[in-house]
C-alpha cells in the first residue's frame, strides 16, 4: 500500500500571520515579513506531525493510494480522513494496461472516524486484477481554508509550531517531542488504525 500526497497545501492557506501574532512578533517595522518563510516552515512541520499522529488531514489536498488487494471484499478503509471525495478507482493489470472502475459499482462512506470504500448496494468492491493493483484518487481534509480546521486543532498546530520555533537551536529528542498541551488538544481526534485504514 502506497499513499502519495499529490500536492501540498498552497502557501495562501498556511496561517503565517496568525502564527506571527501567536508568537507576538513585532509588526509595523521595516523588516515585517522577513521571517515568513521560516514561520511557514515550522507551521508545515507542525501540521505534518499532527496529521501523522492522528491519521487526519488538516488542509484539504489530493492523494493517490495504491493497493494490491482489498482488506475485505465489500469494504476498504481509506488511510487518512476526513475524506471529501473519491475521484476515481483505476485498475492496472499485470501487463500495465489500465481500466477505470465504473462509478456505479462503488461508493464512499465519509465517516469522520472510518472513511471507507464500499461496494454499492452491499455488493463486493470491483475485483483487483491478479498480479495488478488499484489506484484510488481522493481528496482529504477538513477543507481548503485554515478556518475549516476545528479550533482545537488549529490551536494545537500553533502551539507545536511555536515549540519548534522556540527550540530550533536545540537538538535531541526533547526538542522534537510534542508538548503535553498539544497532546491534550488532539487526543479527541485520535483513531486506531488497523491494516492501513481506520479501525
């Protein structure tokens, strides 16, 4: 199973100004914005760390997921959530030829805890060719804008990014550990994952 992020969140969606205010950086000076690239780096690092821990995507973006078999004949959990849409399922034969699954044979359940593909009307999912694979293209995230992300997760990102920023000169595991306050904020969003999908 291979999950590929097809594009990163655009710079305009990353809350650099909100982070600068969170850090109480001065404003109105000639060097305003001089640290924006650094602030964006720590914000993206904090988002990536929280997403990896939760199995959830904060800012919406497209993904490609390749599998060689379904976990169950009628159901397959998706590796991250929340899922906004599934654009396509493409099957690749062992000889490299490709065919797209008919849209009427499958659907997506956008469950907050367990987003998954299911066969339509309780039927099995379309069969993956022997020796081949299926590529699922989908979009996951709370939404395209920072305001779409729940308040507690936004606060957790700012807190973790501030921790990275303030400890940037330090090394060792303590500098990269998540502060307790961040863990408390994200705990409600944790989901147990089994076999590459949500459990």
